[in-house]
C-alpha cells in the first residue's frame, strides 16, 4: 500500500524548506544525525551557499562528513561538533532555513539525545539569526523518553511569540499509532535581513 503525499514528518520538513531556500543561501542543520538533512541542504544552497551543521556526537559528524564526501558536497558545509544551543556563536545573521530533527542518533546510543532546555536555547538563537521570510522546521519524536517534554516546552514558547512577527504552524498525524513524529514550522515575518 502506498503512502499519500504527506509521507512522514522529515519529508514534510524537506518540502517546506525546499520552497524557501535558493542557491547561495546560508542555512543551518541544528542536529545533523547521519547527515541526510545536511546533504539535502547542501544540494539546495548550491556551490555558493553555506550549510552550518551541528551535532554533539563525533559519530554523527563523521557519518555526515562521509556522506558529503561521497556526494562531492563537503566544501559547502561547515561541520561543528558542538551543542546546537551555540548556533548564534557561529552564525551571525541572514539564515534562510534552520532544520531541527530532534531525538537521538539513528543507530546510536538512545541515552544521548536532544534535551528540552538546550533545544529551547538553540531555537531562540535561531530565531535571532533567521532572515525575514526565513523558515525553521522542528521534527519532534514524542514517543521516546523526554521527547514529549521537549515538544511541549518548544510549543509553549512558540505559542507566546507575536503573530505579527512570526507565523507558526503544526502538522500532526492524528490517526497514526505509537506517538508519531510531529512537525512545527516557524516563518519569520519581520526583522532579520
């Protein structure tokens, strides 16, 4: 049985980001994992664009580096083995898209995962450096330990932002079992460059 147009949360985030990012843009992958989002972004920004990629785990950075080398795109990416809460220390402004694919490293230690407090700090920093009409996508996994807490904290923070400055949407699969991933999309309406 084939799935519909809304295949999964990550693919939805890719569809949204692809509508916003152009060649030459600066973008951020806030949690690179195995590198699939970074590869996707590196293809979007072209040879004159730049992708800043963050992850706290060395295996994630190595896996992402290998995937980029295999595809000839490493020169477009700045790989940072760093907590994503420090995004704004490495990227100053003008970011067209920032992707958060939260949780733990696929195939890695499930005890090492994104945490609510650092994700909130990373989100706040990303909002500051986001260009006008820039996009942030957040993919949450409420089924793993701490995932629901992380999603609730971020949702609560975002719901308090001004609707004149940000447009915030949520996509949920309401008929799927086992706490399916969910997506929140933030568009910056004013400010930035």
